[in-house]
């Protein structure tokens, strides 16, 4: 897909971070943009600002962990614009804690958004995009953590998104479909992912707040600093659009992490125990 003007893009997690960067880029390309996010004030502020730039925009408050919300998003998109050409399954959250210390609520929340959100997006939109029989592209946001190890529940969900996206790619290729697929595996991007708790549903709140160990506190501080110093969402969006034009499946934004990915692949091929991907 190389021409974007007057096409329709749907973006989840569109009110901030990478989603906001993608929305801005879609608007600059002359696309009609459907914004989906759970955070209503930021969602409608983004809609207002994009409309002020001249873009045609539909904002739909959406909890991607709920199939009914995503199905309603698809219906409202079709009712308003009549088609979908770009789908960005981008909404994502992060949590802190080891596999065994993460609560059931933590797991349900992060799997609901990071994995089920993508599944719901594909189930709702792929049939529509295939039936159109026109060029289209789907981008699922994973992470470099989906190709390395060491980030607990977050990494688990991002590995799942990579695997899901690879299966999507093969299925579309088997059909010789005009719709293509990519998976976005960024490193640190300047987003609000470290503030994701602001959008945690009441029913998935933890009853008590676990006291972090000094080591965990150090990791959290490192993550905050790395995210704040990260790539701009607009730059990440540039990488995405270049990959769409080139029909490239794997989208890497930070080549400095290629060595960590290579190390993990070598661990697997040589059947050696997993090594720390970020230690030489």
C-alpha cells in the first residue's frame, strides 16, 4: 500500500504515545482517521486538534479488552466512512512485578489490553478489509520485548502479539490477499506507558499496593528515564509508514537492540540456557 490520501485509518490507543503519532501522520497523509482510546478527555482533545488541522476524524471511546467495544468501533467506522484501509492495533499497557508476584488482576488487565485487544481488532476488522477486496494494511504493536526476554508479564503479552502477527501474515499470504500485515517492535518511545495505571478498570484494581524491592524500584526508575528519553512517537510513525510502503513485516525502530534479538535466537538454535539479552 503506497497511496494513503482519502483512505480510512483506525487506530487504537490513539490519544497518546505511538497511537497519537500515528494519528497525526495519517492526518498529514490526507486520510480519514478513526481514533479509539479508553481515556476520554485525551481522546476528544486529540480529535479536536486533528480536526483543527483539517482532518476528518471520528473519535470512539473504546476498551479494547472488550469484544463488544471493538465490534462497536468497527460498526461506527463503517457507518461513518464506509471502509477501512489501515488498522493499527496499538493500544497497550505495562505492569511491574515478577511472574509469580503479579496478581490475577494484573494478568487479566495486561492480557486483556495487550493481547485480547489485538485479537478483538483482527476479528472485527479483517473480514471487513478482506471483503472490500482493496489494498489495505494491518500493523500490530508489539515491542522489542516481544523478541527478547526479561520483562515479565509485559514481555509475555508482546511475544504473543509477535506470534499472532506472524500467523496473520501467513494466513493473508495463503489467501493471496490484498491486505498485508506488519508487527511493530519498538524500543523505548516517549509515551505514557509508565502511567498506564490511570486507566486501569475499577474491577481490576489491586486491593493492596505491593511494596517494591530496592531492585524493582531501580528498574522502574530506569524505565521511566528511558521512556522519557525515548524516540518521539512521530519518528516511530515514520518508521511504520515506510514499512507499510515497502510491505515489510518486521518493523524495528531501534537497531541498537538487534544484538539482543540475535543473542536470544542463538540461545534457541544452540539450545543453551537463556542469557540476559542486555548484557554483553
